[in-house]
């Protein structure tokens, strides 16, 4: 019998579900900063992804607005990921011998942690929604392999131990 904590059911999340608030490294003070939608940006609909964003650092007071319609998502894990709006390095990242492990925010990191630590991983049925490639289905093979579980969980632990990760 498998305990519920050992089971992971795919919640059908995509990377876009975690792009609302992104934790980045401040270019001025090198502390944690946040990229979030501008206060007057639309809250619903397909254009939320392309709405104006604001980079805010509570450490040094930096505030920048970005209104470009270009969103450049990270591809691969061979190099450190950057945020898709300002190109700043992500705050929640760690290098492993296989590549970079990164997350946009603590909720994104928690989903990866729950997936990696589960011994039973259930995929969501795609036939009712048409969504085959969820976030966990798109994770690199080295993250999905059970033999790398301990190393990835240690990397997640290092990310959680960094200041402002909680």
C-alpha cells in the first residue's frame, strides 16, 4: 500500500501558471527581488502573460517598469535560467552535476519537490483537457529519474536555505 505522501498526482499545471510573481536577483544590491504584473495590468484573460511587469526590490528600493510584449522563457538546463521579462537571473536556482534546477517562485519549487520525492507519480489524463505536456511532463529526464532523487532534493534544500526563499 502506498501512503498519500508517497503519491504525486499531476495537477495539470504549466509553466505559465507560475509566471505571476517571479523571484529574481536584484541587479543593484544582489538580493531577492520580485517581478510582478504592474498594478494597472489586466488580471484575467490571455493577455496577462504579455501585460506590463514591474521589477521591485525591497532591499534597495529599485523599481523598474517593463512594457515589452516579448516573453523569453528559459530553454534547457545547461545554463542558469533568467526571468522571461527583464532577463534577470532567477533567485530560486541551484546547479547540479546534471544541470541547473530552477523555479520561478516557492510554489513552483514546491511542485517540483513533491514530484521528485514521490515514489508513485501519476500523470493526469490528457484526453479530457487536451493538455498532454504539463509542467512535470516537461521536466528534464535527469529530474524525473529516481536515481537522481536524493541529489535533486539536496539541491532543493539548498534553494530553500537561501535567504528570502520562503
